C-alpha cells in the first residue's frame, strides 16, 4: 500500500509542477487579454521560474537510463563467486543476477532493467569481509529480488532523478521541497520494511551469526577503505603510479592495530548511528537486535577472506575503479617516490596552524604550547557544534599527534637523517642510519596527551637528531 502511495506521490510532484506552471501561464494569458502587457510579462517570468525547472528536469529524466558501471565479473573469470551467487539465489527462492559488477564504495545493491538483473558489489566489502559475511550480504540483496523490490526500479530511478534535479533549483517558495520531503517520508517507511524483509532472507540463507557480523563490520570496513584511500592510495596519485590495490588493502586490514581499531569501531558506529524518519534503512543496532530473535539453522561461517573470490581481477582493473593510472609499482617502491612530499604537506599544515593560532611555526614552538596546555589553540573551535567536550578533545589530540609526527618525519627526512618505510598500522616508519625503527606518531603522542611529558618527548626527539628543540 505504501509503495503505491509513494509512486502516486512521485507522480503528484510533477502534476503539482505542471499545475503550478499552467495556472501561472493562464493568469499571464488573462493579463495579456485585458491589455496588461507588463503584468502578463511578469507572470510569464514567474511561471518559468517556478515551474520551468521541474518540467525541464522531467524531460531530462525521461531520457535517462540507469547503466551498469564498474568491472564486470563474468562466470568464466569468477566461477567461485558465481557458485555462491547461484546457491544463495536458490536459497532465497529467486532468480539471481544476470550481471555482476565490481564497483568502488563499501556497499552492495541490486536493480533491474527490462528484465535484466544487476548486482553491484563494492570492492571494499569483498576485500574486507569473510566469505561467510559476504554470503550474508548477497543473500540480503537477493531478498530484494525475491520481494519484488526492484521491479519498479527503472520507473523510480527516473522519477527520483527528476525530483532531485527539480529541487536543485527549487524556487517554488518551498512548495516543491515540502512535497519532496513528504514523499521521502512515505518512501523511507516502505524502504525500511524492504530492508527488514531482506534481513530475514539473509539470516535464513547465510545464518544468523554471519548476518549479524556482516552488518556490524560493513560500516567499519567502509571507514577503513576511506582511510586507506586518504593515507595510502593518495601516495600513488601523487606519484602517478599503480600499486597493487587489493593486496595493499588486505595488508592494511590484517595489521594488528587495524584489527583492534575495527573491532572497537563496530561498537562505536552502531551506538552513534543517528536515526530519522527519513532514513531508508533501520539503524544497524536495531537490525542486529532483530536478527537475534530470528530462528536460524546452525550455518557454519566460511572464515576464508572474501578477496579470494577476486582472483580474476587484475591490478589495473581494481585501480581504475578509484581513478588510479600509471605504471605498475610495488608499495615499497612507491614510498620514496611520493612519501617525502606527503609528509612535507602535512608538516606545512602544522606550521600553518601555528601561524594562525600565534603559537609559532617551529617544532619547539609547538612543544612549548603543549607544555602550557594550549593544545586547543592549534586546532581552534570545532566546526560541529553537536560534539561533546570529550569528543572535541579527542579529535584535537588525534589531529595534533598526526601533524606533529609528520613534522618530525619531514625534518629528519629532509636532513637525510632517516628514510621513510611503509607502515600499514599508521604513519610511516622512520629508519635511522643505525637501523633503528622509529614510529613518529607513537613517539610524540605522550606530549600531546599530557603536558607533563613534553620534556621527556623533547629529549627523545633530540636524541634521534631533531634540531631546534
């Protein structure tokens, strides 16, 4: 019932736009007919301004077609993946996809067009989940197929596109925006029911434990992927090279520090996830709690890493998903190519913060500020007013620790007193001439967290060759 109501409201949006334009045009014609040329002209302008964007967006959307993107994963190149897909589609009681695509982003989705069913799998999910967890993700998506949730995907795709294009330039005194919000409210409620149905299919097909683990882990894997792109893949962008993307992400996830961080992040993300009546998905904590109440057979979880299903994806194909181009290179070879420029950029960010805050630009100035308890002078007021004082402080500690560590690395590398080595657990490792390994973030962290430890950290920095302290 709500699905039909949502479609009616989508249609009503455009009926409203047409009626608004037609009504104003009618008034303009009437004004012209009584000889009020100026008044009629103004009404034409108003009609075009209010209804024109919605009508133009509708015309654009009518000719829009959803098209599959990403790397196509065929049966010939990925037989093991397709074996799981066929099995899970059978367990879900539905016809599986005709086309599977590997895409960027920690998400999975299904849609269909003219009877052809598509499955889009995010590379981070396949690389970051176990096979058992990935099976739950697949079963959930096939629940949407079986529930008929994708049958109107082409219609709703065009309608939503037109609605978004219209609202981008909405000047209808909020009338079109208000209607769009009402539609979103109805559509979100229906979508949440779809997600609950698909969760039940996932539990039945893949097992309760795998389904719950997949839900809790997907968010942290997405965060990890974003950090991986920012901290590591950015090195490849700077150097114009193509490192082994999948192997790098596996090394990132397998590092003991990352394993610990992701486990902690599962709880944090689930607890802090906001809720709204406009959300298309119920919050993860609610979905996990609901799954715990569902009956399920004891399905053993396949603990093999999901990336084993990606054996047919070349390094070039995976890298193209995130826009990487250039000659192939190992991660170890990449570091000397772009590492020094990378640390210099962040070191300059600390110097800039010191200038703006009047703390001072040098490492000595920053350490003196930390000794005085002036940590927050370096970071300034928080942009997000909803953060608690504890969250603001932790964010300041993390930011200054990172920037200060980069500044230390920059000085030592520039002075040829250390070389950079890759560290999948955090910042670079600094290798000193005597072979000693220094982890700059661990080295400076005590001074950032505790003003009383600044003298101790200063002495350690002097001992490894940092000047000007």
